[in-house]
C-alpha cells in the first residue's frame, strides 16, 4: 500500500494561492504599504525564524502557544517560527534602532505561521501587513494608528469599513477598585467576554450592576460614550474613559466617514494590550459569506520589560482583506506571434497590456491565443480582439 500523500495535499490550514489571487494579494499589499510609507512608516523585514527566548519575550509571550518550535542544527538552540510580526518589530526598535529618535514609525509585511487555526480563522499561514508607532504615549498616537489603518484599508477598496474600539484595562481597573482580584477574576473575565450578565452579577458582587451597565453600553460610539459618561467609575477607570473620549474626538476629526463602535468589556485577543485597542470589519454582500476580522491593533509595552516603551500599532490580514474586495477587472492579455515586432510588444506592456509571447509556430494564432487565455492577438501590428468562443 502506498502511504505517500497526493502531491497537491497540504497540511490543514495551509494552501496554495493561485492566479489571479496571488497577484491581487501582492498588489493589495503594495497599496497598503504605500499608504503606510506616505505617513512616514519605514519598512523593516525581520527573519522568519528567531531564537525562542527572544521571539517569545515581551509582547511575544502572548504568542507562545501559537508558535512552532524546532532545533537549529547550527547553534543547537531552540528557535521559533514567528506567529506574529509585532513582537519582532518591538525587538528591532529596542535593539537595532534604539538610537533612533522617538516616536519611531516602522512598517512590515510578510507571512506568519501558527500551530493551529481558530474557528473564525482556520488558516495557519497568514499574510500580514502593519505598522508600529513606538515611543508615543498620548491619545494622538492612538488616533494615528486607527486613522492610518483605516486609510490603508480604504485605499485598497474595502467596502463599508468599520472599527470596534475596546478598553482592555477598564475592567481590571474596576476589579482592583472593588477587590475582585483572585480566584474569581478569570471566571468573571470569561463571563464578561460572553456578555453573561447573570454570571457577572453572581461573581462581581457590589460591582455587578456597574459591570452589567458596561456590557449594555456596547454599541455605536456616541451612544456608548454617553452611557459611560453617566457611570460612577473608580478613579483609574475614569482615566480610561477620558482617554477614550479624546480618541473618539480625534477620530471624528481625522476620519469622519469611518463607522466607530465601542465595546467597553471585550478582551479576547487583547491579553497583552495595555490601552485602547481596536478591530476592523467590513460589511460585504451576504453571498460572500462571513468575512471576519480585517485586522486589529492597540496599545502595548514594547522592548525590554524592565525598561518598556509605550507603543501602539496594528496588523492587517491580507487574506481576509481579499475576500472583501470587488472582483478586479481582468488586464488585457494579447498573444504576440513569433514573427511580431517585439518593440511593439514592449510599447503595449508600457501601456498596461499583458503580452504573452509565442514560443513555437502555430497554424491558427487566434486559436493559440484562446488556448493560452488571451483576449487579443497581434495582427498587422495591432492587438485585435478575439471573437467569443462558439458554444456547442
């Protein structure tokens, strides 16, 4: 019995990206990166694999369970395949670029690999493009991260874009103020993430009513902001609310056409974030099915945990972005017969045509053009359209 897998069979969560999708993804990534560059974000390119102790330090600790590990045969040390690029950018900023003036704006694009997918994202190899703003602490930095990400997504044609803001440090501030830290905290956090008000009331005691109001406050930004302003919050929680207000004001000025919602208690996926965080979504034709997150980001501590730097940034997922885009118009493909003028073919390429040069003689160049997926063929030094193929 032959146990060898079929040559096209790939491990679960991995796939080949074929034409035209591979080209569309490359072009979309280039447009995303162009927007980031126009805002002063300089591109860096970290390696695919790093030593385990550096890859999984600082913000990288949150990716430990997602990271493939293997032994480096050269150094005989354990290395990890990156599951997210943000920790790598933080390492570069804290080491190779520690002498550069702050705030430091860096961008990146590349592939990451994860041990397992999720229900919403079964893919294990994911294309990322993103930016990190390191060394800036105030609300204007949070505004810039959201606004630049939104501009990049709109530049590639994402329809009906929206962003959901969350405050990962708001609930911990209330937990500390009401003395809820301890064995109940994890269960309370889970109940809040699932919006289970009954469980929250049981676990939170005196803080139950306040946390229930936070759950109910989730929604469009103006309504959530008004609801939060009515609440009697502990001092540290009030500071988080005030920062949210400043960010909402900044976004209203910077990207007034962006739909903004707020969920004050959402924490899933933001475990290492230390301030305002966000997730991008798009509404598309229901026939395309659920799209999922286009990207996410937020505030965190970069660099050495002993001397951290304030940072914020975002990661955009190119595979999800592609599912939101309208079908790209097909570029005109023209067959260049063997005896055609190559200088003319060069002029056509410069004008935006795709030229497919014949490599062998053909009795019928129109039939050959159709066989090679071309829409035109050069005849008498001009690209002539092919008649539609007859249906039998």
